[in-house]
C-alpha cells in the first residue's frame, strides 16, 4: 500500500479547488541532509507500482544510494481521482488538474517530507512531462532532469491522437456524459484498440515484435489492449488525458516555450524513442537543443513510445539505466 | 452521373455472390485499337468524382491522349454497396468483397467495353492496392503500374489502424450491429476524429500546415473530419474497410508475397509519401525492390498519407504528374 499525503483543499490553476490526497511510494533511505532524492511522477494509466522495475539496489535508480519518491498523479485512480473522489468532485465533476498543478502538489508533499532539493527528476511519457514542468517551475531545486519519451508540451499531433481516443471512449452507449452506472465497456475497448495503434511502431508490427511481448498475433494484441482498458475507469482516463493536454511549460510564463526551456538549469539528458509516434524524436530534438547543455540520447528501438516503459526489453532498459547513471554522475561531477 | 455496368450475380472469392453493378466514369476517347486505356480504381471514401483533378487535356492523365476509366469500388456507396444494395445483401448483410473481387469485376467491365490491354493502372491509397492486384492478376495485360501511397498488401500496422477506427465507429449507441435506423452519428464522428490523426504527419501539425488546407486550427480539422464522416454510411465504411483488410497480392497464389510482386511485368513507379503513417515508405521500399525494374520515387511531403490525394497541393501533384508521365513514356519507349 502506498503512503498518502493530504493536500487539504488544493487550489488549482483553473481557480477551482480539489479536496485532494497524493498517494506515493518511497524506495531507499532519505539521507540526513536530504541530499539524495529522486522524484518520479507516474505516467498515463500507470501507478507507483509501474516504476518498480527501475527500483532496487543496483537498479536504474540505485536504492542503496538514492531516496526515490514515486508519486501517483492526481486522476490516476490511486491519488484523488474521479473514481475515488468525494461526490462533489467525483466522476465527470472532477476539475481540470494541469501538469503544473501536479507539480505543485508534489512540491507540497516533498516539503512535508523535509525535501527541498532534487538530485534528479525523471519519468516516462507523462512522467517526463511532469519532470520538465518541475525543472521549469523550480529551476533552482532540480539538479538533473531525465525525460524519457516525453515532452515539455503536448504537441498538436499528440492532441489529435488524444482527441481520437477520447472520441472512441465517449462514443459508447453506456458513457452517458460520464454519469455511467456500469463501465462503458464498448467505449473503453475502442479506446484500447485505437491507442494500441499509436503505442508502437511500423517495425514493431512488421517484424512481429508483438510476439516478444507475449501477443501471439496482432489480433491478440488488440484484444489485450481492449481487455486491459475495459477494466479502467473512463472518467479517470479522461481526467489524466486533460492533464496531458494541459502540458505546456510556457503557459503563463514570459518568454514562451523557448524561454521556459532555456530557463532550465538542471543537467539534462533527453531520451526519446526513435520510433515514438506522438512524443516524437523531432520534438525531442528541438527541446534538447533549447535546454542549455542538454544531451539528446535517443533509444534506437522498434518499440515506438513503449521503448522507455519501465520493465520493457533489456536493450532499451539499459539505455535508460545508462542515461540515469550519466545524468546523476554529471550533476554530481559536472565537467 | 456515372455510367453503370451490370455484373449480374457476381461470384465472390468467398463463395458468396452479390447482385452487383459498377458505376464508372470515362474521360477522353477510346482509340480504335483500344490501345490508350488508363484504369483508375476509387479509394476509401472516394468516388469517380474524386479523381477529376487528375483528368483533362494536359492533366495528370491527358484526356486528349488517353481514355481513362475511373471505377467506383463495390462498397463505396456509388457502385453496389451496403447502403444501396437489394435488401438481401443490404447493410450488415453485405458480403466481403476482396481486392481481388474488385479487380475481377473491373475486368468484366473492361471486357464489355472492348478493352483488353491497359496502358496504365494507377490509383491513390486503396486505388493503389487495386492497381497492384491488377498487375499481379493480369500481368500480360498491364503495361504500366503507378501505385501512389498504397501497397500490395495491408500491413499489420495498417490493420491495427483500421481496427482502431472500426472500434470507434461501432462503439456508438446507434450502430446496433449495423441495423441502425438512423445514422450512428457519435460513432461516425469518432471514426473521423481517430482517422484524422493517421492521415497526416507530425510535421503537418507542427508547422500548422492544416491552415493551408482550410482548417484554421487543429480543433477545426478534427471537427471537419467528424462532420465529413457523420454524413457517410457506416456499413459502407465497414464494407470498404473489409476490402482494404483483404488486400494481399499473394493470397491463394504460389510463391507468396515476393513471388507475386516478382511476377509483375508492368513498368512500375512506386510513389509513397515520405511521411505516410500506414502505407509507409518502408513498405514501399520493400515492394519497389521486389518488382522487376521498378523505380521508387517518394513524394517528399509533410502531408502524410494525404500527399498523393488528387487535387492536393501543387508540389505533390507535380510529383504525381511527373511519375505518371514518366511511367507512360517509359512503357511506350522502354530503355
């Protein structure tokens, strides 16, 4: 069971507020000077459990050295979310929680834990979006940044992808504008099937790499994605999607997107996948060029967006581990 | 109004049969020796009208020289389709019509017109799939082949894309397993929104190229795709999709996929788009390498799959026109 932190009535960027609790899990021991902290925010449909493949002595994040705080995003079904919130903000009444809101909520948790400074903030996918937002919002408190298959903002093509899966989800007969009384299964399954096409690459399907992930056929993969999403809560999926769509480090900041990225002081290694269909290599190239001193280190992979997911194939995991090692060493022993 | 050709009770590859009529349009004059014929099969959601930007004196297909036959695929809403078929095969009772069936039906039409030999068969997207099938099925009767943003078979990733849009379409409350009494609008709109994400490229959205196509914003583009598809017939969309999924030049032929492509005798120029997300450049590279003497000539474009659509932007249209010109000249005056 994760630990919980009560945010009280948390004031959101939109002006609304949310009675909110963060669920989080820690690994390793906090140093006396609180100088060994790594923060890892959760990703879309992920939880604190999803990152466990990265944790452990000698792991991607060496828990003999680091105190790792893995935080469930608001909306993910573990922290306060449409599916578990008080009635006034439950289901379709759940307010928009932006990426910036997520980061400010995480800051309050770290404050309560006596943590000011982060050795590293890292994450995959939406975890990377939150990591970027951290490095822009608190440039003095983030030593190193490691965004994996993510971006500093939700690109137009990414929005189009998300609006497609949203339309598939909400077209179902049982969705009833979020006021469903039983799961809107047809919509959830359609959501999973549409999403599956975006998650991987052309080569993944061409070479039958799905078999390596345990799917004997393309149909089995589609059925698997449908079944996995049929078990999820539709309003949670939509709340997290709205967070994703809100992601943009330049919102409300002078200097715009470029200015925001140039304001990052963390040592940064940007790790895209060469075949990611929505957090694209092209976008990561732009962002790595804007962050001062950042290194771009793509995962050469046929796994598409999935390349950076914790616990995925050994080659890609090694790439992530090496990048984590290097960005940690570099901020401890800069050139 | 297009002309029509009665196929009688057309025997399908599946063993079923379909009382079928082909609707087609011709441009130019048939030469006395019937030696100036170009065949252009329709594409997904396209009709005989869709290809008109390619037609005309001095056009992509010079109608002063060529007799161009544009055929509506069975299932497209103009030729016999779920939406217009006799009750016994209407709506969800419409049988599977494979790409091979489409080609055999077109052959019967050409027979009736006194045409044996084709100077060229060309088409965009599913039109290209039918063109490949023509060149494999009747290798002695096709002089030149020009597949644009298409493929000789529906790749696994292409299938995943299609199963996603199918799921979005059929998740709607009004679909009722195809027995809808009024259009299943929510599903049709979801279909359009999901499809939009696949039709273009990352750069198309990144650079705001949608404005050039008349969409002021990404949202306007998504709304446009939703509205366009809301007017279509769901069972027609599904029938054409099943045709698309059936596309595979090696089905039922010895030698498999490679053997089928190696059997093509037509002078071939393969024209993919460099940014097509489902009829990918990588697949076209493989196919161009397998067809004897074929030339690969990609459209360098940010328009994704849409790059080869008739009437699209001047640069891409010029690429298509030049390829058509060259493949016609080359088969008339081979090296």
